[in-house]
C-alpha cells in the first residue's frame, strides 16, 4: 500500500515562490519515481517534474529553470520548489509515485493559484 500526502499549495502573486511537499507512506514497496503533475479544468494532467530513486530529474518545458524537484529516499519525501511563479502555473498539483514493480499512486492534490 502506498499513501501520498501533499502540502504547501496556496495563493501567491506572480513572481513569488511556493514549495510543495509530498510524503509517501509505503508498506512493502520501494518507490522508483516521484513526480509532480498538474491539471487545470478541462485539460489533461501534465508532467511538471520527476525524479528517480537515483536522482535523475526531468522537467516540463514550461517550468525548466524555475522549478526544482528534490527527494529524500530515506524519508520517502519529495519537494517541488517553485520560483518565479506565473499565472499560467495556476493548477491543481498532484504527487505521483511509481514503484520498482510498476505500481502507480496519486495524491489527492494541492491547489496552487497565482494571480497577476
């Protein structure tokens, strides 16, 4: 069983920063990939950033250079540091994990709202 808990969302002005956190509670699983996705109403969920167990990162093109993903393997946590936020970053942000066995899990989401 994998349970995810996100925190850190909120409302900010353009140019400000937010830090999202995801804590994964796992029983019997080891997490390979931890990632953040975001979704706006009527649109598909899109990858924001991901990080593997070995620390390899991948970013969506719209956030490169502004967002940084990190993780602590020992604590099963991941963080997303979001700087220079733009109104178009407004979305529901979801933590996602993929175990080495291929199991996918999602958090319930945390809302990020950026006003101009």
